[in-house]
């Protein structure tokens, strides 16, 4: 077996995010994630958000802000965070497999295999964070409940003050690191493919050891990603406008009759250069409906480009913050499978030999009894 060479990444590799963002399956993963997040926001958040605006107007910002703390809105925000985490996790795995493991093509099958294998890691990752803050709360309760005892409690707290202070310090640090849990936490799970608690510990070490580097490079990636998004946005908008112009030029009135359905009216806002009819009934709503579906898919990929770019940049930021990475090749998996099969065969042969020896001993004993 060939010896694996360690891969080392540096600061300049962060700018490779531009190239690795243009992978169809990654763009589609981000696009579907945005569609799901849009549906969740529409059904769980927008109603509660728009109702106070219609009733009180934009002036009463306090009522609008409080509307986001309803049970429905909180569930929607949590679901959106989960969708973003899973999408980032899959994109980070795809990039790691390509740049570290030297896999030429990483497609849907590999991503879905990874997701099916590590979805339990995602679940326990969330439960691990909940457990962490539950333990912090129990630590506080232990010291403060005893502190409620008259006379004795104040003396107890004064003697043990540094312990609840250390718990509070850890809680504040955990809250700060929690801000990175949905971004770099997902990247760590996708790159390292470790257990949930190992991923949480790795995130603590990442922020503790490389916090300044992470924040500085993240801000730089935001700047570069914004420029990249503006470029891609201009190209796609120009392509949509050129398609409509060419159709008008060649098809004439036949294209002008095509009408976008009324419930897809937001497409006009997403693509101002579309130049198509809107809300007119009749036969030509059918081709308008089909075109709308394609444009929604294009819009989801376009407007999720920045999300995809930042996930790629975060992956390279994490890779560059670590010392080295060793490739995980498929050949190694096959070798381990062959070794396991060989061991099983050896175990079977040993068992068969033992059984044969026992049978021979029994036969010899029976023959001796007969003699």
C-alpha cells in the first residue's frame, strides 16, 4: 500500500473558494436548502411578522420584534438553522473529499452516503450543546441553592465564589463559540467526520487557538464573496434579460402572450429584466408556469451562491488553520474490508479444524470402548 502524503493548506488557499463554489451539485444543494428555508419562513415566520406591520405599521418596531419570539416563529428559526447546518456539512464534506482525498468527482451518491452515515452526528451535535448548557445550569443551581440558606449561604458563596465565577466564565465562552456552531461546527463535522462531542471539542479548540485568524479571514471572505456574488448576479440577470430579448425578437407575439401565474409574481422582483406578462389567464399560463419553475430553480441557485461561497471559504479557513490532513482513500476501505474477510475466513477454518479434532477424538473414544 502506498504511503499517504499529508496535505498542508495555507492562507492563499482560502481564495480557492471561488473555484470550488462552481460545482453543480454544491450549487444545487445550496439552492434546495434556500427553497426549504423559504418555505419554512413563509409558513412559520412571515405571517407572525407581517401581521403587526399591517396592524401597527413599521413605526412600532417593538411589537414587530416581539412577534419573532412566538412559538411558531422560534420553531421556524430553529428549522432554518438546522437546514443551513446540514447543507454546510454536506458542502464541506464534498470539498474535503475533493481537495484532501484527491477524489476527481464527488457527486450526489457520495454526498447522500455521507449524510446518511453522519445524520446521527448532527442530531447528537445539537443534543450535545443542549446538554452542555444544562450542566452549566445545574452547576449554578448547586452553589446558589446552598447560598439561599440564611447566614450559612452567604459564607458558602464567599468561600466558593471562584467556582461559580469559573462556571459563568465557561458559559460566556460557550455562548461566544455557539455563534460559530452553525458555520464552523458544520464544517468540522463535514471535514473531520468525527463524533458529535469530538466536533464540539474541536470547535472549542478552533476558536480558542485560532479565534483572531478565523474572524479576520472570515471578514475578508465576506468582502471577496460579496464581489463574487455581484459578478455572478450581473451575469445571470444579463442572461435572463438576453433570453427574453431574443425570444421577443424571434417569436414576436407568441412569446409576448406567455403569462407568469399570479402566485409567482415575486419572480418579477427576482429578475427585473424578464419582460414577460403577469397574471393573465388562458392557455399561455401553462408555458409561463413551466418557465416560472425553471426560473425559481435558477433564482435559488443564484441567491444561494453567496451561502455556497462562504461555506467553501469557511472550509478552506478551517483547513488552513490546522497543521496537516491525511487523505482517506477508497482503496484503504477496500483493504480493510479484504482484511476483515480474510480474518473471518481464518476464524472459520480454525473453528472447522477444532470441530474436526473433536469429532476425531469422539470416534477414537467410541472405538476404544468397543474394543
